[in-house]
C-alpha cells in the first residue's frame, strides 16, 4: 500500500505533519505552537490555557446552528519508547513511518498514533469545508501519558460543550463508557556504596526483546516483565550465595510494561560457574513459561568490570521487596457483564540505580476506587517493610458509566446504521482523561472510541489503516445526527 493512497487522505496528511513535530510528554511546546498557529491561521477562535491545553472552536455549518455543541478531545503528547540499540532523539527527530500490509508502524520507535491519530482527526475536521456539523470544540491536552496533568490542570469553563467524544481508544467497534482510576508509587532506597568483598567476581545478567506494552490495556496478556524476571533470578541466587548488587536498571515509563533490563552483581569467584549454570536453567524455564506471548526473548550472562556495590542488607531488601511486590492482575470485575475486564492491577514499571539510590516506580490501576487505595497500600507496605522511603503521586479518578447517556445511544445507532452490526459498549482498564473531566464537568455526556492500535507504549506500536476510515465515517455520521439543544 502506497502512503499516498492512505484513506482518509485528510486524516493521514495531518498525522504525517504531526509526526514531524517532537512531542514527548511534558515537552509539547512545539506542538502547542503548531496547534495555535493552525487555528489562528484559519480564523478560528483558539485558546491556550495556563497548563498548555489548546481549544479551537469551529462554528456550525448552515442549518446546524441549534445543535448541541460537541467537544472532540485527544492528547497531543506521546510515549517515547525505542529499541534499545537505536540512535534516536525524541526531542529532535521526526517519527519515521512505514506500511506493513494493512498496518502503519514506525522504524524502531513508538508510532505516536496514541493519540496522534485522534489529534489528526480533529485537525482534519477543522480543515474540512464539506462536513455537516453543529458547533464544535476541538480540545488537545498535554501530558496525558505521564500523569494526566493537562486534564488535571484544566479549569472549569475552559470547555463549554454538551457532549464529549474522547478519541483515545484503541479498538475499532468498541465504545468505551468508563475507565480505571490510578496512581503511581515511588520507592527509594538510599545508601552509600562500598567495595565488594575480597574474592568476589562481577557478572551482568540482561534481558531484552520482550513484547512490553500498555500497563493497563495489556496487563492481562501474560507478557513478561523484565524487572520481575531479573528479580526472580537474583532472589534465587541470594538465597544460597553472597550476592551483592552493583546496579539494577530496567524499564523507563510508569505506564509501560518493561521490555529490557540489566543487573550487575558480584558473587564469590568460586561460585561463578554455578551461577552461569543456574542462569541457563532459569532462562530455559522462563522461555517455556512465556512461550505463547514472548517469541523474541534475548537473555545474556557475561562478566563485568568491578565497581562499588550496595551494602549487603540493602541489596537483600531490595531484591526481597521486588520479589514480593504484586505485579499483574490483582482482581477481575465482579459484575457478571464485565467479568472479562481487569478491575485492579499493578505494574512494576522501572528500576533506576544511581551512586547513592535505587528508585523503583510502579503504577496501580482500578475501576473501583476503594480497591485502588487497597492495592496502592499493598505496594506501599511491601516497600515500607523493606525500609524504602515511599511517595505516592499522580492519582486520577475512575470514570463511572452513565446509564442514561443519550450520546451513547446516538453513537451506537449511527454505528449500526453505517456498518450493519452492533458495536461493543465497554469499560477499559486504562486511564482516560474522561475520569478527570467527569469531576470538573459533571453534566457533560461522554464516550471514547478510536481506530485499532496494537503494541502501544512500545516500538511495536502499529495502527490498522482501514479502521481509520471507519472511525472517520462514524465520527462524521455522529456529528450529522447530534440533536438540537
């Protein structure tokens, strides 16, 4: 498939422009300026709030002036993940895309379709002259991926519409009407490094090539977590040997399942061959354990240069805590209709070692706020018992389903009209900005949908091209079907 034949062309043209603009979370300055210029150059009222969120208003087309105002919303930032060996700077370099059959992907990096394709649809709509619609507010938020701070910083009154369509979902044909809440837990272990005991030999264990993925949407897919895999091995070894950790680095983002990592450690030199043998047995068993979901696991054990190590007790506590801390699904939803949906989970997201500190980040999610608190406290208590200093931050609320949603009715009926089949109306085990909007704008009716994405938050991210046309057609049909105020 030739890129020039991507349909709808108006959407993919905007997506290509977006992918030339660096937009890491918390560094969206160039994207904000692009959006400001985009709106103002077309004579559209454009507002940038103090947080950096952008709102562009487009008047109704003739005959639609009395329709309800529809807010179309997406986030402008993207998760910046790349293959470990790729030389790429997300603050300067443009995303390089390619077509693989019916999929659009990027060369060694995240594609940015989460949520760049939503941004592109909004821009295409603002640019179109032949689409029938009532009053529209196109809203672009900052920093969705690392704390929802754009939505959190948005003040009441910034948006004035009646209905809100969030374009940040990842399965065409699925209409989302609720989402999980969440928070992040940081655990810090402080220490003064020391010399390794005499006669110790340094080794480095590493893992790469894991699938990774979204820590909410993919948490139920039995994907390996690089931190947990490395921890399991070191825990087994330190139960029988004097293992001294020098560094442990794995994972990067709180909302991504870690795909790679390394741990450098020292053991008595006389035991190094035993450790290598244990590693070979351990990794063979892990490959078998994850043989369905992980096809490209790459393990390595090698010698390493000597360096300072963590004190023995600190080293032991860190590994014990990482072994004990809950990771993955905690509970499934109790409601029979949602029994397939993860209710509560945790992702051990990153471990970073510096000269005097090990910092461990984990993210908790739940569609039930009381169980979110319970899960976060479970993680907190585990690390407290190990002697860590704990900081919990970036909480965001769940979005509860509105059983009387008129917007949902219109979205479902227009989908059936276009495609002659029923869409699925669902909740999602991921954080959407709709949760925060529902607190500040309790009277706005909301749904979320989007084209099909896979591998989000990883270099495997890809967009199913035909579903973009389907979502675009659906969106235009919804706008034509919005009732009068």
